[in-house]
C-alpha cells in the first residue's frame, strides 16, 4: 500500500504543473486563462487542491476547489490490484461562467482528462488510467460541480 502515496504525489505534481488548472483555481475571474501564471502553484495544495476528499462550506473563501482520492482498491485474480482515482471539482455558483465557451468545472475536467491520457500517465500504475465515469456533484447549497473517475491497475 506504500505505492498509493506515490500515486497521490505523482497526481498532485501533475495538477500543480498545469497552468490551466492552477489558473482556474487561483483566479476567480471569468478570464482566468488570460491571467499570468500562478507564481507559487504549490501553495495551492491544502488551500485549493486537496489530496483527500474535502467539501468547502460557506465559511471558506469563495472559490474553486479540486480534490482527489483513491477509492475501492481490491485484488484482481490474485495478480494485481485495481481501484479508482476520483477527482471532485467544486466551485461556487457565481464562478462557473468563463469567457471560453466552457464552464470552469468543464475546463478543469478536460485538463484532468488530458493529463490522465498523456504518455507519462503510465507512471501512475501498470497501465494508463482508464476513464470510468463522470457526473455532476452537489456538495452543499453553495458549491457544486462534477466528479471524474479513472480506474487504476497495479501489481499486487
């Protein structure tokens, strides 16, 4: 199970290296992609990006949040393990709209999907993550968005 921490760290590094994701999380304006790169993207960890399930409440700073977790790991045919890499993308209602003909949450989900489909994604498990599902997500009366999940396979 030690490998699961490595998986989380790899995913975290990919997220903070994405200008699209860090700008969408950092800048609350509809033109966030036109803003300069986030100077310290690692500072978003535990403020806007959480490597565990986190649901903001009304006392949190208005914004957009990205959480991810590993779920449902189980043995498969005594040879390898399989589980899910689950991303939650949450934003306040007034921050959904952008200038890019996409909702803020859709843009983040598209970038996550691009990152999961890159050749380098093989370092997450024994094969590329496999898209599992995506659906809307309502966290509370202030935050909603979507989740996107990928199936991961690893040697036992």
